[in-house]
C-alpha cells in the first residue's frame, strides 16, 4: 500500500521506512527540509514538503495514502512550556489526520508510550496515562483510537522509554547526552527503577504489522527488554564514556525527571501472540556497548 509517514527521517522513522519498503509498500513521507527530502529520495521514498505544523500538507498526505503512520514529535524537553508546545503541535496534526481518514476504513497507526502501573509491569490492556508531564499525548492517542467508531482503522504502537540503535535513542540516549555534557553518568533515585526498551528495527517491524493487521481501536506494546535498571544503564554509559556513575537529584533531569525516577516495566505478551511480533535485534545493555567515548 501507499503509506504516508510523518517523522520518516528520525531514528525510528528511518527504520520504519526501511521496513515498509522491504515488504513491498511505497512511501510518501513528510519532509520539513531539503536535507530530509534528499534523505528520503535516496532510500526510495517520495518526500512531501512541509512541517508537522503544516496542516495543509498533513491533510494532503492522508488523502493520497492507503494508510498513515505518525511518528513525528518535536522532542523538546528543555522546559515544561516547550514540551506543552510540542504536544499541542502533535495533537493538531493527529486530529487533522483523523478527520481526513474518517469513514475511509484506512489504517492510522500512532505512537504512544507504555503505561506505568504501580507494582507490576504494564500490559496492552492497561490505559495510557492522561496525567503528568506528557498526559496530553495520552489524551490525544485515546481520541485517535476512538475514531475506530467513525470508520478509521486506528491503532497505537506503545513505545518503551528507550528505543535504541547503536547505543543512541530514548531515555538511555538522553542519559548519555547528559553524561557527555556534565562529566557524570547520573541517575535519579537509587537506580533500581526499571525502564523497558526495544531496538528501533524491532519497533519498525511492529509498526508494519499494526498497519497491515491491527484491528480498529487496539494498542500494542513494542517491548523487548521488560525492564533494565537505570543503575545498570548508567553503569554501561559511565564505563563507555569513562566518567563516574552516581545518583543525582530528580530535579536535575528537568521536566522528565519525575518520569525518569519512576519504576515502569512493561510486557508485550499479547502483541507477540496476536500479531506474531518477534524481536531479533540486540537488547539495550548490549547495544549501549556501541556508545563512543
């Protein structure tokens, strides 16, 4: 099918584009710059010029496609206000996509985060959080899933806290960047809290499966590692960068500090059983060995 993708040149998006092309789909991808357009053309995708805030381009992409995968996000965690702005931009784009696809029966796959459930790993049956620093994203995703009742084959792929590739990406990637800048591989709390993770290529295969097979209004969890301790993650980062490893105040991690400090393991049992998803790429701690000093 012809698939419209937002965020097709990011760490996850690049993997999704490659996955879809290798399985016979064609790609129309949003490109906000000449560099992004060139990168897409080089791998065999057609660029559609426009930013996530360009709702005219967003609607055009949805109209031209047989299905849509949304991945774009500003990823500005520098302040609560910046994060709110990024969420508002994404919400407007998703609502525009939903409006264009209403009544068509076409698939719309969005990305979400795995929920955190006190005392146990989260499952596909658990609702995403609609409170806290990123609660707005949860509310928007639920609104898109509700479009299943309006003729949209909507589904959500819930991404874990770290989607990684060659040691980069996700919460672990943010810890690495903080360690590079500060000279300390830090972690909030006592480091016993657990973060789920998945390799970008494995996440990409789940996006394809959801596009092709997911029932309307369903959620799936792209979880390979159910939960690595933050202390273990920080220890590998510290060793690879040659910097000390130590606990730091939660507030030193900015708007995401509270989430960083939360124990949030997750499972993907139903996803594997129903969609046949089977991760094959390196797990997080092994992949972090690719961090360059």
